[in-house]
C-alpha cells in the first residue's frame, strides 16, 4: 500500500511563490510507485485550500503531471466551510485518516518558523523537516547566531534591533550600526529567507532605506558587516546522525552585482551558475561539511537543512552565516543540486526525508506522557 504524503505549500510569507515552485519539484520528482500525494495549498491570506483548489495553484504542466501519476483527486479531500478555522481543518487534513506523513514545503513565516510544526505535533503526525524548536531558532537569525556562538562556530559581526526601536530612535539606531559595523553592511529581516527584503548599505542614507525595507517584512531587523568573501553552501540530512553533502557555490558572472538577490536566484537571468563541488581544496571541503553538521546539531536540527558560509577573501577565514531549515527545493535551488553532486537523485532525497520524518515520530512516541 502506498504511503500518503500531504504536501503543504504556499503560505502567509514573502516566500509564497518560491514555496509553490519547491512543491512543484517535490510533486514531479517523488516516486509515484511508492507514494500518493495530497496537495494542500495555503493562500497569502492564510486560507487553506482543498485538494482541487490547491492543485490549481500549479502550472498546467504540473497539474497534468500530477493527474498522470496520481490519478483524479478523491471526493473525500473536498473541504467546505470556514477554511481559516484550524479546529475544523485539522481533523480533515492533518490526521492519520487523510495522510500518513506531512511534507511542509513552506518557506519563511508561518511555515519554517515552528508555528506549523507545533500544529503537526498536536495532530500527532510525522512531518518532514526540523522540529518546532529547531525551526523557530533556525528562522530567527539573532537566536541562530547565539546558538552558533555557543557551539564554538565562527560568525561575522552583527547587530539587531526591533522595528519599534528604529521608528522611535532612528538617529540612534543608525549611529549604532555605524559604530559597531561601519560600511558596507547588509540589512535583512531577521525571520525571512530567499534574500527577500535584503539590501546592501554603503552610507547613512542607503542604510536608512535598507532598514525601512527590512522593517516591511519583520519586526526584528538584522544588520551584518559587509565582507569581501565567497558564499559557500552545504546541505545536511538526517536526525541524530546527520550527514553533509559536498559544498556548492554560486559563481556570479557579473561582478558588479552587490549580492545574490531574489531576482538573481530565481529569475533565470543566466548571470550565475551553481557549481558542485565548490572550487575549494579537499581539506576546506571537509571542514565545511564538518561545520555544517555542527551548525545543524547546534539548533537540534532534524530532517534537512542548508547551511550557508562566508569564505573571507582577505584571510581565508571560514564563517557560518546562517542555516535554512526548509531550504528551497526548486529547480534553481542549491539543496537538490548539492545532493545530486554527491550522488543522490532528488527522488532518493525525498525517500530519505520521509524515512527521517517517520523515524523521528516513532522515536518521540517512546516518550512517556504520564508519571507514576
């Protein structure tokens, strides 16, 4: 009998469109001989769609692929009533009656930050990816860096502050960044990915503009020192004994670009190429993989993650930048490409992620829930 996988995508996040693209890859690459898929889409407004409506969020090509591989959608997956009321939706969508395991292909807020993971825990469902605590700490760049520092991992200099502090004390906040970091520096929302809301600041005026942009997406703003460096990535999979892929690197052809922004990552401009393995020595590659696993364990990760590094040009120092607990899985994303370069096809990666989800759920069921 096939395992029924609920693929949840979309969501209330600035990375909504990337989530749909990631879910497309999962649906097209998952082994349809082993799995049935239930598409579960969430709109930008937080409305949960039934299976037929969810399928409509994909391109016509993906819809055709879905029907060819999984057949027509069952009438039991049609949901009526208030689709924002989770108390009504959970028994229908998120229960062992409907799905065996959940694959939340959600990026950013309300998907990668521990909120929906808590819902899965309450529903007692196995789910792909990091748990509630790892997701929340991995999402918040300020907490993340604190955990990295405690694990002995080298990180860049940074400051963070709240949107209210910025709005009420603009000059003092600008002065804080200038004194602590100087220019150039990078400003980003503390709880978002895919380079959404990220800007490079080179002076006080551009810093103010960058903070204002980041504040549109999050109440917490992170500012990091600007370094002359290379950006290296490494994929991690597993639970208690995680393994790291070969590292990869985006090679940017136009050196005038300030950084690899959202457009460069996903628009297919041809200005960058993701290379696996990254052009580094075997010794440095091994160090990157070891540090990626350490970063994964530092947040108590499980399932999967992508760890991003800075390799400084001036002194060759390797710094951990951040961890992504549900990295992009699109055809342009580094995570599947790094595993492909390490010898694992994406269909095998999906297999292992589902196995890790069930393994972790089984292990947690060993915990006693009563005393005496």
